[in-house]
């Protein structure tokens, strides 16, 4: 039911990478979300008591609404409607120890209760919150978040993700980000936006052609390919933290063109697609350029590596059988096996962070659709059907959603959809061509 195409038309330039970090360990969840489960769980989010100075009328209501919207985006733990509340709408003070009103909340349909207080510290907005499992009347988490006052929306999204984590054991994705390529400024640059499409901002400038963004596993930098000044393609980092921005692996691979790179889940090594005698091969190399190892052999075109979440395997594309097909090999290049047999042109694999699925592009009647296949190759099915091609899939870090690029409205825009094909949502609008999305890790 969804679809995808190699972005620049050339097989060599269709180098997609979709690794994802293994989810952090969280306390025992109140529930376990089972894939395909249709039951909706609900959280009663109170209006937080606002003791911040100076006072801002409407701040508590706005924060509550933004937390609820963040929960809706993650689509795991939905906000309970106000008319279902059998307890107070507003937090007066945080409960200390056991509480005696859990049955009121459960009778109203709340599986969880979120209460909190707002304070200020200089230019910082400070929110202390608690998450309760109402069925067991148990405190799941007590925490505090701080952000600059101007970043209240960001704080709300992070808090929503923490609520989802406390209840399910896996964070929500409202606070995550998506990197992508856009020519809205006149040149193809790397952009970053919130996962819901908000706050798009450029991450690179310079007007050289940029392509194939990929996050470091900790979310501290974005790796991308650049054709600087018409030179051979090379790999660069754009950083907002401890990483040093600029070219990486410049001395590796003997100066060969590097078309695509993607980080292993541990962040210590990369899979790199480089040219070799007119063909392309996949290499593994440490992030400091040492321990270079060629993983694929022969004269076939080998591209589009994507790591398994445990870092032990790589799925990739090769035309060694006569047409592009998906293959899986060990991270050392051993244990090669073909994965796809249906379809004459399959490319662009991205391994889900939970390891259960690989999304890929298959050509059907002249266009490309997105399909899912399990790593054993036993289950193979479409996600979404549409007369126009959809492109370049990347997984959310909780493996519940997929972002992709589509020309279904003429220009290329970014969309997200649930992994079962439901809840399609458009993220970008009338802002040039938007391509090659890469969903970042859980927010920190």
C-alpha cells in the first residue's frame, strides 16, 4: 500500500540508508503495545498548576494542548476527552505517595493520569510532572523538564514522549526530527524539521548538491553526501553538538568517489558505497578511517546498505542476478543470501529499528511502490497503493511509522504513514522538491 523510487534515476545514486538505534531500556511498562493491536489507550492530562513568574495567561492551557497533540502524533496513548474526566481537570499539587482517586479515573476511561506543575527559573520554563498507572494505582514516573521559555512547544513534545515511555516502555516520537533534502532555497541542501513537519530549518549552506542524509545514532549530527564545486562526491557531517563538522573519511578508500554512507547502530563504524572500476562496492570502515574492509566482491553494482538494529547484518541492493534485488550479508561480508525474488526491480531497503521488517521499493507498471518484507523473506506485502510513485522510505525510531517522499501532488513532498498503511499525513507543502527523508533517533 505505499511506494518508493530511486531518487536521481541512476542506480548508483539511489543509495538509501535506513539504520536505526536500538531502543533504550525503560522501566517495566504498564502495558505492552502489540503490533496490529487495535485497542486505544487513553491518558487524562490535567491542566498543570502554573506558579511561574511572571504570570502568563493561557500558558497552562497552551502547554496542556501541546502535550495532548504530541501524544496524538505518537498515536499510542491518546488524550482522554475533558467530558470523560471524573477527577479534577487541573492539578492543584502533585500527589505524594499513594493516591485514593484511581478508581475515578479508570471509570472515566483513563488508563493513565498525567499531572504537573509549572515554574520558571530565570529564562527557563520548568515543568515537574508525574505519570500514574490508574488501573494499578502506581506511580510510573516522576520527572522534570527544562527549556527556554520560547521553546514551550518543544518541551511539550518531549514531555509527551516521556509519558508514552512511562506507560509503554518505548518513548513517543513527537519530539523526534527528520532530516531531508530540499531545493526550496534554489540549491539542494540538507534540512531538518520536527517529525510533525514543524520548524523546518536549513542544516547546510553552500549551494553544492547535497544528498542522502543519515543521522548519527545519538542524533548529534547528520551525515550527507556533497558534490562540492563539481568534485567527486564525498561524505560530510553537519553538527550541532560535540561532533566536528566537515568532511569525514577524506583519506579513506584512496580518493574514490563516496556515494553514500550510513552509521552502524553503535556509531563506531560506517557502511560506505564507493566506486571501484566503474562499478560500486560496499565497504565497512571505522569512523576515524581505520579498519577499512571491502564487503562486496565482483563487478556488480552494490548499493543502498541498511544495518540491522543489532549491527550484525546489512541489507543492500545488487544487480549480480541481472536485475536489482535485495540481499542480506553479515557485517563482515559473509553469509550472503538473496532476499527478494518477486519483481524485476527492487531497491532502497531500510531495516526497521525493531528488526522485524525491511521496507523497500519495487517497480510495478512503471512506478515504484513501497513494500514490506521480513528478514527471512517469508512475508512480503505492499503498504499503500497510489497511481503516483512514492520514494525513499525511512522508519520512525519506534518502528510504528514510515516517512517517505511522494510526487502524488505533482512536486515531491514528504509524507508519513503508519507501518500498516493507515493515517497518511502530508508534512511539507509548496516548498520546492523535498526528498530523501531520514527519521532521527529518539529525542534526548
